[in-house]
C-alpha cells in the first residue's frame, strides 16, 4: 500500500509533538523557569517585563511568554497549555522543511527530511518543551529558507518574509536570530564574490521596516520600563557574556557538540556519514553550499562559545535533515547499529545505576538511585524490549524503505516520549510537583533552601523565599539540605525531596 506522505507526516507530528504534552511534570530548570515567569506575568498583569520569583528575569525576550500566557488563559495552568506553543512552533518547523525540500527536490526527499527531524531524539524533546527554542528554530528555518529563495529567484517577497521571520526570532530569543542569517549570508556571498548583493539585502528599507514593526516595539517598551537594567541584564549578560564566558557554569571543550550531535540525531545518526562522504559534491552545489554554511557556522560558533548548552547546536540541524534525506540510500542494519546499542544501554540503566551506587557521593543522587527500580522497573524493561523488537523487525522485514523509516522513527520516539521520559520524570520531577501541591493545599508560605526548582512555584502557585530556614518555617529542600536543619516534622518526602516544618 502506497503511503500518503502528507497524512503520514501529520500523524507523526501529532504523535511526536502533541500527544505527549501533558504526560510528564515540568522539567527543571528551564521549563520550570519559563512556566513560572509566564504564571507571574498573568498574576501581575504585566505583559512587558517578566519576573521569576518576584525578581526581574531578562533571560529571553517576550514572545514565548505571550504565547504561553494565551495558551494558559485558554486551557488553564497545566503542562499541556505551557508546552502547546512550542509544539505548534515545532509543527511549523517541520512544515518549513517539507515546504522547502518539496520545492527543490520531490515529495520523497521532503517526507524523509521531515520524518528524520520529527522523530530524532533531540528535536523530539526540544520541539515540545515549554521553552523558547522550538519557536526560535522555526523562525530561523523559515528565515534561512526564504533567504535562499530570494538569492535564487530575486523575488522581493522572499526577502520581506526573511525580515519578518528574523523579527519573530529576535522577539523570541534576541540577537542570535539576527546573527545566524546575517553571517551565513555574508559568508556565502563573500565566497560567490557578490557582497554588493549582501549589502543591498541588509539595507532594504522596506525589509528593515517590517523587522522593526515586529521586533522593536517590545524592546522600546522594555527599555522605557527598566532602562539600563534591561541593557545590562539582557544584552550584556544574557547575550554577549554567553559567548566570551561560561554563564551559570554551562561550559565545555570545543568538542562538546560532537557527542551532542551523535546522540541528538538518533535513531538516524549514522546517515550523517553519507552526508559527510559527499562533502565535495555539497561544495559544488550553490544551494547545498549555502545550507552547509548554515550548519557549519552554528556548529563552529557555539563550539568556541564560552557558554555551552546542548540545544544551541540545534540552530544548525535543519539543513542536515535535508542532506540526510537527499543522500538516503535505504535501510540497512549498520545504519542503526548505534541505535541498537543505545536502546540496550537504556534497558540496563537501572542495573548499571545500582552497580555504581556506592561510588555516588551526592546524597540526593544516591537516594534517587536507591529507588530507581520503582520507576525503571519490569514494565519499563518489557516496554524497551518491545521497542527493540519493533526496530529490529522493521530493519529486516521486507517492505519499502520509506515505511521502515516511519516505523523506526515512531518506535524510537515512542521509547523517548512514553517510556524513558515518564520514568525519569516520575522519579525526579514528580516529587517536586507533589510537594508543591501539598503546599498549595495547606496555603503554605514556603522557604526554598539549597534547591532551585522553579516548577515548585508553578504548581504551588506561590512565590518562595530563598534563605536559611528559621523556626516555624515551611521548607522545601533536598536530603542534603535537611542535614542543616536540626528539628523538623515532615509533610512530604520522596526521592530525596522534603517538605518540612522547622521546629525548636
């Protein structure tokens, strides 16, 4: 039976991005921080300046908070509503790949590229997380594709779409949305010895006006509201300092993103080998060269950045999915040998954790490992085994390669979305949520001590104080923080998380 590419792709996107939205608690720190800032925005009725636990939060611009606030206003304060804007942006990101690849290749390449993207490990997680990155990647993808369409056709509408999407990206995460399209286009046109065209594009008056109408009103309003605090907190600390220094201890070597890339593209990682085998051909094709510069610039720039986080390199993933689809040569076992190893590793996670338990020095981590068998249990192992069998069967059973890719992709993303992440979330994040609901039920004013989990405030719907506890305080802390409290009564305890009242 022939696959209807559009219907199949819609199903995969719904299955990968939308179905799991409300299945697990918010992950700390990022999801908790974005979600709490949105909650405080709605409580304060301040839709210009964001706050986290009552303090100014200049980490990101405003657009994702606005979208989350709209979603929460419609669907209520819950995980589904907070993650929904990212899932919609992720779906549009998939569509951008389909649209562009179908325009320049055919439906098969467009479908494969979209499936590779929608079912890969890193995208499957980031595209539905309650943070800004899915929205930013969607904006960057559309901006970059429209740049190439303008370079190829010289139709002004594509240039104006580019400015519009750069504006959306700038309102989502700031200067990085300008830098990537600007630098990649400059490098490409410098190679093609046509920098005159570059400056003509950049200084297009109508394009600048479109960008300014979208992006600038909030920046101006925020500066009027906060003045130099905004300049220092957003532009200097959370943008410039991220490159020249390690912000919030997020550091790593220049090779940091190599393992990120290898894991992030699972289950299709080894198809990247065929991409890099054809590097000479890529350099000889103008469009491929432009797309490769896009990936290479992102990879190199963030490899040398002082602050490193796994999702930064995703800004350059989109062209790789297209290359993988274009150079796709069928489904063979060796392409999935690393995926098979990874699934076997996941199967033995609880056993390996218990084996090395005595070497874990962190008390909180040790208590989690002591309870790991409750979550990564026999049901978990049976489920992982079923996924393992599905993927092996898809590789060896006689059917079209397209169907095999779909089955392998759906099987793998099922493993991530419905088995591994829920087990981890129940073990690590659910205790935070449950403790917060206890605090909410009793209307406690809570002190957060030696702990930084913003999702607690989302679920308790209250701010916390961060200080040393006093007699009479209700305290949320980890087991290692509890050592510094002599006398207390316990309201809640699970997996190293305690909600207690300090006593004499």
